[in-house]
């Protein structure tokens, strides 16, 4: 059975790469976390899995909804 040694080696590498380690931050593999490119998310350094940051607080202030008074004031400006 020549030629299957590489396949088995690849399976072992995948098993080691995807194994779960205790004590890490990642819910998938237990790896360490870093800030993600998306605000409010964390990313695993080992498997690149992203999950919501439980300690994230929204910093963006939402504008107040439009009212007829605000519309009237804007109309009077012009």
C-alpha cells in the first residue's frame, strides 16, 4: 500500500491542529484570543474562529428619532 503514508500523516497533523486545549478563550479549540477586525468580536489565534466579545460595550450614540418639531426647525432654517 504505497502512497498512503502521507495521508495518515496529514490526518495526524489535522487532529493535532484541531484538538481542544483546556484553559483557553476559544470555544472551538481552546486557543488564545485577540481582537477581531470587527468591533465587538474576538478572534482565535489558532483556528481564526470569531465569537462575540462578552465584555464589549456599545460606544456609538444613536441619533434621536425625527420629530415634527425638528423637521419644522430644519424647514425654517432654509
